[in-house]
C-alpha cells in the first residue's frame, strides 16, 4: 500500500512498547503519509481506508532478526537432518545453481509473506543481495541485508577477498537508503578464519556497519570450537577481539559461556533457538530487540 494512503484503525487494543508495556483498549489510530498522526477514541478523520479492529490488537511492526529470505524456494527440499549434513549434502549443492533472478523471486515471496504477517523489518544473509534489496523496495519492507562471506566461496563470488570488496561496495551503494540498511555477513567461525573475521570487524568500524554472524548454532559447532581453539565460539570471538556493539549473533543460546559466569564484553545477540525456554533466552532476546529499538531500526 502506498505511503500516501490515509488509514483509520478503529476500536483496537494498542499493545505499546513503552516501559510498562501498557495495553490501551478501545483506541482509534489515524495513519497519514506512512506515519501515525493521531491516537484516541472516536476519531472522526476521513481516511481512504477504515479497518474495524474491535477484538483485535494493534502492535508495532515485527522484526525478524534472522533470515535467509530467498530460501523460501528451498522449503521442503530437505528436512530433519543434522545442520552439517543438510548444508553439505543438500543446500550448498543446490544453492550453487541459483542465479540472481532465482534469489530475487525467493526474496520477493519472503517479503510478501513477512509483510502479510506483520513483519516490517528483517535481518537477512544470502548472496546476490542487490536482488533481495530490489524485492524489499518493491514490497516496501525494511531490509537489513548482509551478503554472506564464506572462505570457500558463494555462488556469486568465490574469493573471500573479493567477497569483502563486494560487501564494501554494497555498503557504499545502499547506505542512507530509506528501506535498505547494508550489513556485513561473515557466515560463522567455521566459514571464516580469524584473519577474515578481524578484517570484517575493521570494515565495520570503517563503514560504521553492523555485522551479522551465526554463533554456536549447533552442538557440533561448539564442540569443534572447543577442540580447535580450546574455547566455545563466543569466548573465541571475544578472545580475538571480534565482539563489539555492532555484532548481532544468531543462535548463541547454545553457548553456555554466560552461564559459566564468563559473560563476554559487549556481546549483542539475537536468538532463533525456540527450544530453549529460559531466562537467559529472554535476556538475550531483550538485548537484541534493544539494539534495534535504540539505534538502528525505526519501528
Ligand atoms: Zn542462518
């Protein structure tokens, strides 16, 4: 829907995100030029579109903190496998055949689905990210987009130095865009060496860009890290000086570094591991949302 459409939501319960998380019942909301103009009871504004929200809630846009949006095309292709096998045997081989236009259509489908279910911003990692940006613009959703960086190459760019160069260009191209925020995307500690990670950290400082990385996604990743570095992934990343307030880590609930009383400095995380219901998860989740609310994503 175009930004110039005036919308009046009536008689809904507003779920605020203020400090007390108040819920204000039976309220009207008038939206003009894409912004909330008025909130109150019995608003009489003329609007192009009126939606009766009685019995419904009015919430801020949802933020999906971890996606690979073009993978909508691969839904159902391989399920119920260990991550490593899933990636190596199924996903990476088929992804190596994807072309830019496939990525565009996969992202377009994802963007439409997200908007339809209330998501207004998402943090994505994939390749051919200009195509994902194009899909975002077409649908009108905010994309925090990170071209994935993997030492063994992506279907778009093989050499890791070239990938980093391309990421810099991507940042320069999209910086300041109304909907697109370019982000750096080192895939993980098993796909990026220490040197690569530190170079990416340097680029993030130079360009003032966020970093999106998988951390401790599986038990295997944690065990491998302990074997190879003598540390869990979060400790390793902290030890090499990678962690900073620009880093958004996906999945780190599996990393018990926090629980052992070794909370790493400046760690900011987001979480997708829905299986772990713990205070820790909630805290991590709140931190992640906090980063976005405070600094980066307009709600
Ligand atoms: Zn992921």
